[in-house]
């Protein structure tokens, strides 16, 4: 029975709760047990079973008295450990936040809490969300629940690798992550689940440990497109405490999804996304995706996004620049780790030298460098110009098409430890996802098939600003056509 | 007003630019809702944003923008419709985020002008380079414990306006006049309380020297955080002489930050350029560009109070005051308010009122060491006193005594006059009797007057006034005296 409960989607679980076929407590117990059983995958930084059961019982009590807080009431979810949570430690998977518990709740996690969602735990991630493999976490790498035919422990992607693995391993029905350069969509693709980055400004960043403020955006990771729409509806909305959160109406995404199809939709295929070295099977999947949309009534045309090749270099200037400044507050003075020294400067050096891992240090150094006197114009200013050009490319494309279809990643999941000594190869993981961050556009990854090794591959859709409805609709068309039914090896083995 | 340092090689000119940090009067901080009261217990006015907790975001307090724009308008400056907040990055324990949010490339206020009122009554225009908004840092307390430093974040995030002058000032006196005028303007506008002792107005002084006739600027030094106008003037004088001496002895003046030791009256090197920070400014991605609409600018312009220069012109043109007196009256908003409060009632003569305010009132306040806002004699009572003189109830001489009495007791002048029987004696019979008595008692002196020594008439007037307790109408005394001494 309990295995069955973890196989549900959010909407199915919601229906069963509504029909009193299951209690939130039972649903939660099933997922807590799954989380416990999946500990070898190192998905969670912190499991919160007591709190989860308490929330579940409160949800059941509410339901019994007829007051239901919404579609997530009683639904077990996981939260990336980058969202500050009251009473539960927040680590950002970094040694430097040792012992830190925020006296406040991030807007997004507070919205989930207020909607009755049950938090089963906080998920592992790349340290400060910097990475595409989850290997930079202070708490060790997350293992992808998928091994396929490789027989190896694979990365779940990153940085929201823990959240993607949590959903794939059936330890929760949905999770939230953050996406700065692909950190929701890339791990979703590598773990065979749905991951959506909403438009920049759609969800509040208040209370999320900042990586790169102009790029960071929270979003859902789920097993279906419809579930993504449900979760997004809960976490979206203007927040006066975040000046960059947009004052726009939040549509009913789920209803929009149910109401529409993709007939007449115009889909663009950007020719610049044909990157050298992309495996044939990914190219083929991409073409198949275009066919699926065409079959569903959309029209498909080739488009050009001419500045695409500059996106990744621009990203790796802008993101570290902002990070170098955002991470200055971790100085050992007020919270987290402090490693003493003979002088103030030595205390800073010791604390930050030991508190940050190598990838974070690398990015702080890169960021400091590109903002330095004499280099600022050549790097930061130029990267911002590139960013404007990339946004303009999309703007022009969206005069002709409604959504852009690309692969999510240039490869499937790779073995843990690979690419660790080659940052450039690692950074290339984000080549298809980064442009949407640089231009603030909504994007989604939908599981679309398995490669020759039996590992999941995702397709990626990018839409107009604040047009998540169209993106979700197209994603559902892909989902319907792909009929992805793969089950991770880890889950299969447990059955 | 020229100021030159005579060196061995000739005359040197000093070139000064001032950067003033003025704490904005607002209920909340620049980017958080925490309170800004002075003197609160350490770390009691600190929000999560001010302490730079993870994930906290700044939200601009528009009240502070309004104050900056109003000040900009009062400085006749260009208000930039779009300006940008940037991060100034450096590590220090009292700077929790590791960066200060400030404005750099695009400040909210651009070029403006300030008119100096110099001691000789002349005026001089000095350029304002810019005014921008920024956060204050917290305070490091190094003297609480032998082994540790403490941090007070109450001030962290408080809004400051940094007002930068062009290098237009040429003497310590001009620098002093600039600061006084700037302080008056921010007080008139109500954007800053101008209190230098409490640190709500702080000044960094840029000083360089050059030979008279040179057109290029030489290397400047920056004297940080000088906290009184007098010290600013002293620091400039010292620093200019130090630089002249350096040049004349073949040394170099290095661009550096210096501090002013007010005890010794010296400036001292703090850090040279090789240790200078690279602040790595870049636009703060947590904040949108600051947009101030033309409508809002016009609304704020219309709401501005009358400013000192306009007020001064009105006092001269409409009230008939001399430029010097008008300048003194408008120099501090409180003085101008007091003066106008006295004038507001009745048909009082502006010149008389001006004389009273800048004469007796200032003398009394000086003696007591209190500000005009705390004056024991309020504008109401001073006005009544002036009326008592004007309608002949008391003599001008008695009025001064009554004023002193008012300063002691705070009482209504009419009551004092009545209680003490100080009304003027206008009864000619009574005056005549007093005059006759004095003349009769001093036949020798009377004789001298009659022999032509008219200077002695004044002595007789004094004697009569003394005999009447100062209450006799002076004109009547004069007339009667002249009559009696002629006889």
C-alpha cells in the first residue's frame, strides 16, 4: 500500500485526500519511509519527520472540519536547502553556514506552508547552488536514482540535484528548487522528472540564500506537467519584500493547462542550439519532440538566436560577479562558521578559506576579478551587453513563434567524479538552459525518453515573459506524446 | 576674500572640495523598516536586512528619495529621472553585507549651485558636483573590552545623502561658509537635522595647493570625517601649509587619506594609495533603477519652503532690511522663523524687530549659551515688548531692563512694567521739577554750559534719567533741559 502512495502524482494524491481514500498522515508516512530507505542516495541534508507528521495531522484535522487550504494541503514535498526555513537549519550545503537556523521563513516555503504542504525534509544541493552535478556539496554528492546500464553511481545534476532525485526516488510528490543557470531544469532532465524555471520575478527571492540575484528563480520539480502547474500556482506572486518580484497577476495555471491544447501554436527550433559533440540520440530526441508538437497541431519552424554562443561565457561572468558580492556576508562575524585568527583579516581568511569549498572559492575569485578596476568594462560590462543582445534575440524570435524547443542538456547523467577536474566541461552542462536565465524567460524540462544506456533525457521549452501558461501547455503536449514511463533503477529495485 | 600661503617660491593657492554626509530625516532606514532614532541601546534598531542575514533583500524607502530630491531642488540641481544603486564592496565587521549600497555612476541628483554668504557681506557661487543616496555603516566599538571589538548595527543602513562640491573653494573661510550654508539649506528643507556633534552631518575634506596662476590641479589629499566647522577650517589651514612645505622642500604630496587630530590641530596619514580599496562597484541586482517622475519632481518643487537666499532677498526688498542683517536673520532657519513670528502680529517695524533679534536677543542667548529654539523669551513676548516701546509706554532704555527681567522670569513684559512701575514719565511738570532740582544742585556745571561747553548737556540728561529711574521721556528731558540751561 505504502509503495502505491509514493507512486501518485500531486493531483492524484489530492483527489484521494479529497475522497478520504487516504489521510495526509498515511501519505506522509509512506514518503518518510521512502526517504529513509533512500538514504544511500544522500538526497536530504536534513529530514524533518516529526514536523512532517505534525503538519500532516494538522492537515487531516483541517480536512475533517471542512477547511482545506488548497491543492497542496497534506501533500508531502521537499525543499532545497537554499530556502531559509524557520526552526529547521539552512545550510546551502556549505560548511560556512554551520549551525545556522534562520529566524524567518522564505516567501516561497512560507507559501507552501500556508497552503498546507507537508515538508519531509530539506534537500542536498551544490554548495551555494554552484554546480551542475551536486558534487560540490559539503555534505557529499547525491546519487542519481537512475543507473541505467552503466552500473555506476551517476550524478543527479545540479544544483537542485537533491530535489530532482527526491522526486525521482519517490521520497516526496513534489519539490522546490532554484534555477540560476539551469539548476532546476538540468537535474530534472538527468533524473527523468519535470522541472520548471518560471519567469524572473514570478516568484519571490526573499529568504532564498542568494547566488546570483539577477538570475536566481525558484520553481517546482514534479513528476508531471500538471503537478508543476499546481505547485507553481502556490509559490508564485508579487512580494513587496523583493523589489525584483513582478506586480503581475498569477493566472490559474492548472485550469489554463486543462483548457488549452497546442493547435495553432508556433514552435521555434533555434539552429544555433546544434552544438558540436551533442550525442546523436539527443539530436534525434529533439527532432522527435518537434514532430510530437506538429502532430498535436502546432506548426514548427526554424529560428535564429544569433548570440547563443556567447550566452555561457556571459553567464560565467555575471553569475560569479554577483556571487562574489552576495557571499561577502559570510564573514564569520554574525552567524555560521568562524575560524579564529590573529587579526581580523586572518579571521576572514581562515573562515572563508575553510568555510567555502573549491568551486565556491573559484567563483568568488572569478567574480572578484571581473569586477576589479581595469577589468570591469572588459568583462562585466561586456557580459551585460551580451545579455541584452541575447534577450533581444528571444524578443525577436517571439514575434514569430510562441515557444522555443531545445534539448535540456547536452548529455545524460554522467558518473560521479567525472568532469570534476574540468570546470569548462562541467559548465557546458548549462549550455541550453543558461539563455533563459540571462533573458529572464520561463523554461521547463520534460522527460522525453531514454538514451541507449537507459538514462532519461529531457526536452526543454522556453516561452515569453510571464507566459508560463503557453509553456506548460506545450510541455503537456510533449509529455502526452512522449509517454515517458521510465522508473529509476533505485525505485525499481525496491519494488 | 583672498587666501594665499606665501612660500619661498611665491604665493600658493589652496583648492578645496568638500564631501558632506548628511543623515536623512526619515522614520525608517534606506532599505529596511528599522527605526533610526539617535542614542538607542546598541543593536536595538536592526532589521534582518540591516544585519545582512542570508536571503534578505533591500526595499527602497521612498521617503528618503523624497528628501534627497527636495535637497537637490534646494541646491538648484538637476534631478536625474533615472538613477542606479550600486554595491561598493569591502570587508569590515560593521558592514554586515560586505558591501554598502550607494550610488556611483548615476546619482539621483546632478550638478547644482550653492551661494556662499561671506563675512564681508559679499556672496560667491560654488558648484555642487552631485548628491547621492547611500547606506550608513554600523559602528565598531574598540574601547569596551581589551581583547575584543563590539559592533553596534543601529546605524547600519541609515540613509545618508552624500553631497559633493566642485573644487571651487579657495580658503578655510569659504569652506566654513559653504558648510554653514549647506547646513542651513538641509535644515530649511527638513532633510537633515544638521547636527555635527551627533554625527548627522559629517565632512570629508579634499585639499590640494598650487602656485598662483597654475591652471591644473595638483595631487589632493582627503581628510576624513571632520566633525565641526571649526575643525574643517583648521584642518584645511594645516594641510595646505603642510603641502606647501612639502613642495618647497622637494618632497612629493601623495594621494592619500588623512585624519584630523583636533587636539594637536594636525592631519595625519591613514593609508596611502597602495592600500587603497578596489571597491568593485556594480549595479545592485536586488534593486531596480530608481525612477523619479517629472510630476513628482514638480510636486516636490512646489512644496519646498522658502529658502534662505529667497528669504534674504525678500527681507531686503520688502522689509527694507540691510543685506547684512537680512543675511544674519536667514542664516539659521530657527532665527528666521523667530523673526517672522515676531513680525507676524501687529504692525511692527521690521527694522526694530531685526535690531532686537540680532542685538539684545542674540546677546542674551550667547550669554546663556542656549539656542534660539530654547530662548526664555519667545517671539510673542518680544513682540509685546517692542510694542510697549513703540506706543510710548516705556522708554528704550527701560525696555532693555525689562528684557533682562523677561529672560530671567519668562514673564509678560506688560506685567513686569506694571508691577515695577516702569511706565514712561511724560508729565512735563514732573520732568521739569526733576530738571530744576539737578540744575540747582550743580550751578558750576550749569554755568559751564551757559558759557558754551555744550558737551556737558549729555551729562545733565544722564543725571535726570538717573533721577527718574530711566523712566522720563528722553525727548521731553532734552527740551526742558535746554530751556533751563539757557535761562
